[in-house]
């Protein structure tokens, strides 16, 4: 071997050693993603009548934290007691969508006494595989309470009187109230600002066979819509569950304040004569009206069998007192007062008070 061949062989050896030194140990091969959608964790349920509605949020990623592409098949199942989770139906939902599903309960689950019924949803990939069931959500199987019949609403001075036909048994009635005339302006700010009226509100009434309730929390000038349903209750593991009957048809009511204030009480009249021959007068006083919308009072006077005449100004007297300086000595006067609200609705006159102006 000549010198040239020896140099070439050495060079090749060095290059081969360098290549071997630069090669790392190969890692284990990565398994392909199974593309299993993440399980649902926020499943909720509502039963009304024989209808059960489920709601949940569809995940956007799979268990490998990769974005899900394409729609996902959702299996819905239900479980009574400790039995198997029986199929209820399937729907197809997009990733990230607001999921929902409704079913009418079969006869075996919509009759009999209240009992626990669990629902689950299971998200499957294209191969029909899943990462497991969702959280369990509980509702009640069994026959729902009878619907509320003869439901009416009527406005009176104290609020809205709600009436229905009693079913002869003690039950709970849920009244759903919706405000149909929401405020057009932003609510006032600050610690002393009044709280805005809620747009929707539920009122639970223990119906003891009277079939009647009074909603005192309304505001006059607003329009409301009411619906009613009977509710059966069951305590499971310390938690109260409800089985609601069908909602009644809606009843709309305009809360117009056309009701006059209450009749003033405690009217008293005291005659006075001015000192040193001053003018005579009669001072009136009465108990103040506690109603919030009272604007003031009108004062009336008559003599003998004559008709009533208003002796107070055109604008209502603000306080519960009046000074009548237009009297004559030796005359007997009869007085009555009435309350007036902000809408200028005048109530009935009070009981009479009589006083004679003495001669000086």
C-alpha cells in the first residue's frame, strides 16, 4: 500500500468515526392520536311534564389536546336505580357548540311514585370509541303533578291576586313571573340607588287548598306575565329534588294604579279664638296615610244639612293638618277629609268631625 492509499484509508476512518459519534440514540415511536373527544363535564337537566331536556357544552379538543375536526356523535343514555345506562337517542353536534337534547319519557318512567333517574352523554369518535361518560345529572321519574287549572290574575290595591282551582291536596305551586316592560334606561348607580326589578322571578306557594296567592312585589305601571305549575318534592341524599308538572297557559296583566288611597282616620277639630279679639279659626288634624303614593289631602266642610264644599286649595294639602280661618263665631261646622294619590285618584271621605266656634 503506497502513501496515497494509506492517507485515503485514514481519512475515511476518521469520517466514519465522526458520523458515528454524531448519531443520537433513536427515540420510541409516538402512538397516533385516538381522537377521543374530551368527556362532557357540565351536563344539566330540566323536566317539565313528561319532557326531559338536557344541556351541555361540547368540547373543542380531544383527550390529546388536539382540536376536534368535524361533527361529533353524541349518545344519550339514562339509568334508573343501579341498572344499565339504556340508550335514549343520539344527536350530532359541532365542537364547542351548546349541546341540547329533549325526549318524552316512556310510559314506564312517566308514571308511578317519584324516583331518581340519571342521564349521561357520551361523545364518540368516527370509529365509535369514546373517553367515557359525562358527569351524571339527576332528575325524577314518575307521574308528574296535575297541571294547574283555572289560572287567573287580577290587580288590586295590594298587588296582583293569582287564583287557580285547588286540587284538594296540599301541594307546592311555582308561579313564574316575567316582566314584559323592562326599563329603557340604565339602572342608577351608588349605594342608595334602588335595585332594578328582575326580569324573571319564581314564587313558591304552599297551596293548602285555597288556590290563591298575592304578589305584593309588583310595581304599578308595569306589565307582567304569569304561569303556574305544581311541583312534587323528594329528598335524595340530603338534597331536595323537584318534579314539576306542566306549565299553565300564560296570563298577562297590566298593573295600572287606578285604586284610590285609603280613607283617613282620626279626624279631630278644635276651635280657637284669637287673643285680644283676634279672628276665630278651627284647626283640623288626622292620622297620616302610610301609602307611598299619597300626594296629600282634600278638606271638606258643611253646615247643617247643606252640601259639602271643599275648603282646602286646589292642590292637595301635604301634611295631615289644616287651619280653617274662614269661620264665624257661634256657627257649627262639620268636616271630612279625603286622601289623593300621585295619579289624582281621590279616596272616600273620612268620618265626620264637628266643632262649634265659641263666642268670645
